[in-house]
C-alpha cells in the first residue's frame, strides 16, 4: 500500500508598498524578514521578488512544511515587527499544492 505524506504548504502573495516614499525601507525590511523567516523551524523556502515594471510591488513565494508552520510564522517577533511597520499590504494570495 502506498504511504501518503503531507505536501508542503505553499503560498504565493502579491503585496505592494503602502507609501511610495517608503519603497526603499520596505525592500530592506522584506530582505531581513526573508532571511529571518528562512531560519524558522518548518520553513522550507521564502523568497521575495520585486516587479521590474512596478517598483514597490512584490511577490512572496513561501513554502512551509505544513500549514501549522505557516501559521506559527506570524507568531515570531520578526514577522510581527515587520507587520507593525505597515510597509506593505496584501493585494492577493494563493495557497497552492503540487500536482
């Protein structure tokens, strides 16, 4: 009988700067957030990409071992601190799975 294993929990999110005058601080903060997030237990990948034609618009690609690890991500101080600065807002997001 084939054993099933849980698929990683994958999220892609499009976010944008809330203030055009804060694009550079947002870039810096997102870079730090990505680096810190990649060291979290259960984080398999976390990358940030900026749209070349739309400075201040970013796409996050996040892969966690499971949904619980993703939810714990929002409890860590580095994530809470980033969110408190309100550099960006979520435009849309998708939870995905491999096919």
